[in-house]
């Protein structure tokens, strides 16, 4: 869906979910702002049993002048109803009849959604989706600092103070917004009530510790999701604790926060594993979180939800720890038993000489769907752009041995176009406009075999962040460098490589 589709209607109502949070208010505000710019006189409402009482949200409404009204007894039937940060028909949004319905949301789909829908479940906040949709219409929200501040705060709160950012688009919005820092600080310091302070203390006292895996599990009473981050951040400072999982259970959802203080466990990967198939999770390497949807659980009539969720978390935590073999490429020489020799198939890919973007010795952040990678630019350093838009560094001598020039330009479209940012100045540049096409010469040879056990691999390029591989993926090592070890996705391997047979 694109926002222009909404402009054919005149009587438009935007509805946040009941008990709206900062992300719902910011998203509704952004859509209201867009419609006003387009000459539409829309209304922004929320319903449900309770009006907003949280201090930070009351400050948000007042200081950012968000034109939302509480309409518990709303009886009109608008020509168009747009639900933001929720899905029409879900339990957390009071039913409002309408002639036409649209949905803009970032949660997993749990109901049948209308044709006019924009749902991106891998995005950290609904505010990010509205920001992206608005900029695609040629408008820039930074002309309105109050709106920019609202969007930033929506992302800030829905990703636990930016600790659970999971998609590069979230980081792009965060980098681009010009917001009022003093208002953000005021709202952030009005986020916990005395009652929530009690919840925090009570939860920490009733912890569950696993000594063999050095993780801590803490269940809290239902609270603002940000309180989970407070609990897990504080608890992770405990000696002997590498991982902390804090969560609460409500009828509508299970919210959880994950913290890691060791490089061998990425909090975002663990969060995704905990919620796989029953919700969603993501975030940063050391801070992450997620949601489990009770309706996705295979509950029986006599099952207790709290006991069921506790069991799932503990089982999945233990499974996760037992799942992986950890490899450090610099210190590892692979056992070659069962490894076959392969060479690269002729496949057009892209390459970029990084000094075409920034000078030698510049520290840059390479932003892709797989995450951010920080490197210091060297004169002989290039970036390879794979067939799915994946980006990885390569030295010039290896590039010349493995590829030959194909085109002066490289034209591909990916879900997210990789970017490079100068860490010091903040200047960002798109990678693809600088890319040139290259094709394998057939001289790049590897030994490889399918994985039978999941691995976490710390490569020569980045000894702080690992690359995960699951059974069915391939572990590979270059024939000319026994420490240049990497993981290749199983779905891509035979597109990229062909086996070399004797004779």
C-alpha cells in the first residue's frame, strides 16, 4: 500500500490501539500530518476503557501537540478508518465500523487484514514505516521538529531505548530525524512510576539462575515494556551472569527483554530464537527483545499460560546453548575430512573500491540487512555485493585472483540497499552507485561441506561479531588461505559454486 491510495477518501479517521503507547501516537500523528499536507481533514482518535494517564505520554501529547482525542463512545461510521500500530479486528483495538478499512502496522499478522494494508513485521516501530511511506511521497518530516521528535520517541520506546533496533531502516530514520533532545529527556525521565519501581524490585528478588549456562530468568508483573529493559540491564551486572531474560505475561501478549555481555551470544539472535514461530524478536548484539502472541501457542483448555510460557523460555534457552559449535577463524584449521573442492560459478556480482567513497584510514560503518560492520579503510580494500545484496570486505589481491571486470556499472535492486557511513562525520553514501560488475574467473576455489551442526563463526574480518550457520548451510575455507573460513547459505551454495571432480 502507498499513502496516495488514502487520498481518494474524504471522511477519514485514524485509530490507535486502546491504551496507546508512544509508537501508536507517533504513527497516528505522522499519518494525520501527511493527510493535512494533502488537504484532507482527518481525525485522530483512540478508544477503549481507559484514557491516557502515563506521565511520559501526557508530556508527549502536550509538548508535541499531538491532536488525538479519546473517543470511548465513538458511534460514527467513517468513509475510511485507518488503524495504526495495530490490526483491525485484534483484541487490543476497540471495534469501529467503517465503510473502508486500512491497516499500517509492524506486528505479526494475527487476523485477516484488508487489502489496503502495509504490515512490515521486521521493522522495529510503526513510526519507521510511516516515516518511510511519507518520504516515498516526496515529503520530509524534518520540516516539523515536533513530528520528528514524536517519531524518534516512538522508535525509542518501542525498541527499549533504541537497544532493540533490528532493521537498517529503523537506524536510517534514527539518523535522519532532527528532534528536540530536551523533550526526549523529559519524557524518558518520566517513564517509571513508584508502582513500577515496586514491580522492578519484586521481580529482581524472585530470579531463576542457571549456573551451567550462566543465564538469569526474571518474571515481572505486567508493566510498561521499558521496565523489562531496566530489570535486565541492572541484573546483567551480577557476577556470573552472561545472559538475562526478563519478561511479563498478559492476556494479549508476552513481552520479553534479552541482554548479553559476551560476544559468543548475540542478544538479537537469541531473541529471535526464543520467539520463532510464536512471535517476533530482534535488536542489537547485546540488547534485544520481542513479543510472543498467546494465540500462536498450542494451549489446551486446562493449560496455565504463565506456566506454559515459563516452560517454553527455559526449554528454548537450553536448546539454544546446546545448538552451536563456536569457531574462531584466526585460531582454527578445519578438519578437511568430507570436504570437497569447489570453484565459483560464473555469476555477476558487484564490487566497490571503498576509497572511491571515503579516504584511506576513515573508519566507516557498513550498513546492511545483516547488521552494521565497522572497518578502517585500507588502500587495497574492496566491498563485494552478493546476489542477495549481502556485503563483505575483500582485499584487492584476492579480488583480482577470483574475479574479472564485467561492466562499468552494476545495476541491481535489493530489499535494502547497503550504505556506508563515516563514523566521525556521520556522512552517509549509498554503495550501489559506486559499484562495478565483476564475474568469477573460476580460479577462486574453496573446500566446503554441509554443516551437520549449527556454528557461530568469528571471521578474520570481524572478531567481535559472529556469522551463524545452520545444518544445510555450508562451511567453507579458501584453498589458498586455511584461516579464511566462512559460512555460505545452503539455498545459495549451488548457485555460486560447482564441484571440481578428478579428471
